[in-house]
């Protein structure tokens, strides 16, 4: 049995998933702002690019490129939702967001060759 302090949070999560809505799953920061939401967009873009580059460095193998592209897409959607919460005056459009994403978030590429190719480089025959 979980501690009593976790019961309300679990109830909220269970309620969300039982509703069967087709919306995006809840962000990890529902009750408090994201860690760097008050920084300028350029700084946020640099941080997210650094995070994505680390993710690409580990997961960008030849057969995993679709999944890595999906991660970039989900980062883009979550960043868009985070930026929408920053202002009550102006709505950020997807057209403008796509320009921001193109400027800041790197495109995924295969960073690790097939094992046979990697082996031939170090041990030519």
C-alpha cells in the first residue's frame, strides 16, 4: 500500500487514464512550472538541444531512427505547450513554433554505423 501522501496523486493519474481521452499524457510538471520556463527561448533551445544531442548519441543506431524522430517530435509538442503557458496576451502559433524548433532542435541522424562497418574500420581484411 502506498503512503497516504501519494494516494491523491495516483487518483489524479488514474482518473486521467480512465477518462480515455485522446489528449497528450500529463506533463511531469503539473503543479509547478518546468525547470527553465522563465528563461529566454534561445537559452531553452540550447538546453533542449543539448539534451537531445545526448539522447541521439546513445539511441541513434541504424534501425532506431523512427523512434528517435518521435522523441524529437514529442519534445517539440511539450516545449510548445510550455511556451503557451508563459503569456496570457499572445498565443504562439505552430507556424512560429516550427521556425523556433528548426532553429534550435537538431535533426536526428544515425550516429553509430552497423557493427560490420565499425569492425571493418578497426580490423581491415
